[in-house]
C-alpha cells in the first residue's frame, strides 16, 4: 500500500490506563509525525521525529510522549488516557521534500 | 506560531460547476503549500502542492494558486464530479522545520 501502517486500527480503553499506538514505515523516510484529528480542528500536530531518537513537541503534546528507536517505528504513548484524548490519530511520514504520506489512522475511544 | 485559516468550512456545488477553497497563512517564511483530500473514513491523501517560487500549478481538473504578497492560496476544482465529494485540507510549511500546519478543512459536497 502506502508504505506506512498503523496499529491498532481501533481501540477502546478506560480512563487512566496507558495506551501505545504504533506507526511503522517501509520507505526509510527521515521524518515521522503524529497528528490527531477532531471535528472543527482539522489535523493538529502532537509530536514529530526528525531522526532516530530525535523528537520534538507539536502544538498539542500535553499528555503524550513518543519514542523512535528505529527509523521504521514511531510510537505514541498516552501515559494515562483521558476522555479528551478520544480522537482519530494519524501517523505521517515525509522525506523532507514532498508532502506527507498518511497512515490509515487509529480510532481511539477513552471511556 | 504559524496559523492557517481555511474557508469555507462547507461547500455545496452542482455537478459540473467549479469549486474554490481558500486559505491564508501567517508566516511569510512558509514556502510549501500542499492540499489533501480525505474521503469518509479514509486517510488524507496529497492531491496537489505548490512551492513559493511558483504562482500557479495545474493537474487536470485541479489547480492551486499562490499569492505570496497577500499570504493566501486557493484550490480550484473545475467540472466537479460526485467523486470529488470529500473533506479538503490546506497546509503550510513552518520555516526551519520539516512540518506542516493544517487548515480546519472544507467539506465539499457535489450535488448530482
């Protein structure tokens, strides 16, 4: 497909539990991103990575952490999930010149 | 920080007519402006992009124009078809960083 996969596709979790979303790419792109999509807000950047072990915060990073130990994997962790983190999460990759390629998304529901 | 405003939030046009979506950006150093189409339940997909050294770019029925002085850019879809119905997002690059800021999206509906 697009060389980028997200897992899981859907998840329901309880408030206060930790959750990890995975993004895996086969394109060997340097840049990886996590966005959340909510009605009326478009796509908002949570965290991004510009290389192995190199990450930075986006505009809505509170309550989230990330890790990138290999070029192909970028993990997003919600340390203690809250209802406000119910959203659709998209991972994206870029070679730094062309636009992003997005993953299929993870629909997360926190109850 | 960089801000991108997108209008309108919803747009309904008759099949065969043209549709125009407009975006404004705040950072004069932005130099890359992509547009994404997102069908219901699917991922956003890049449909066209433009860089700051170009004023207009076309790809079949879609075109993008850029006015750097006014800091706005627009997506034009001609001869609209039912399959053009989707949510469209504009975005602008952030100076010095390989990341994009997105507009709020436009839901385009093509009426048969």
